C-alpha cells in the first residue's frame, strides 16, 4: 500500500442527505468524476480509449450512486438518456433517479 495519501474528489463533495451507503456513494462518485464526457462527447479516461459516452464505467457509477442513495435497482437501470446528463465540472456528478428514499424509510418505520 502506498504511504502517500490520495485526495479524492468525493471527499470535497456534499453528500446528499438520502445516502445510506457512504462508502459506495463515494467510490461511485469518484468513478463518475473520472469518466465525464469531454467536449466531443467521448470518455477521456485512458481505460475507455475515448469511446462514446456514456461509457460502461459511468453508467455503472451512476447506478451505484442511485443504489447508495436508497434508489431501487429498477430505477438505477433506467436508460442513460432518461437520466440527468452529467456535465464535466468541479461540482458533484448529477444524481440519477433523484429518489429521496422517503417512502422506503416510512415503510421501514411502519414495520
């Protein structure tokens, strides 16, 4: 293991209040940030070899962020074209699904 600490963009991001799995959300955030499309609409990450966006890594990261925020697997699997497009910026990646988890929490509390 490296003794040099690494700075991850997820550590500067505001974590949404509905996140139930912080580790998964932070990992997915960092992957999504690394795979944001460039101006030509391609993934600039070396692992993706400039393939058209969204690359598989970005799609999976968005799905993981939705699941970490209490989203359902079905909501996380909606086609990328129906999700909020993620723009390359210093801001947090867009949250797919926008599920607040309120209904699920209410169901859990009632049980």
